[in-house]
C-alpha cells in the first residue's frame, strides 16, 4: 500500500491495521477466494486505481513517519510527565 499498489490480503494479514475492506484493500481467505480477488483487481482498472489511491492515503495518514512520530512524541511526553510527578511525590514523602 505504501507504494500505491493495490493489495489483496487475508484477514490475518490486515489484523491490527485500520483498513476498510473493499475501500483500502481486498480481503480473502482461502486460495480460491484469494485468486478471485486478484483477478478482480486485474480485471477492474477502476477498482485497482481506487485501492491504490485509498491504500496509499491510509498508509501516509495513519502509518507514515509524521503520524507515528506524533504518537511516539505523545508517549514520551506522558512518560516524562509521569516520571516527574512520581519524583515530586517521592520528594514530599521523605
């Protein structure tokens, strides 16, 4: 998806990702249904284009460095604030 390639995945493959099947990715479990979804992508250029655009947008917005960096920064700030609060509380107890 990050490369703008339409993706067909299994349920297990998208586990934990915030994707919407049929919009961002096609989902199929089992060889017959997986092959059918791949043939859909190959036979429907508009579907392939939509999956490419939507999947790429999703990865950029939710999983790109800017988005991950914002989450990491929030976690670090929360940890620092928590540590500072505990240190102040420990100092008052002594």
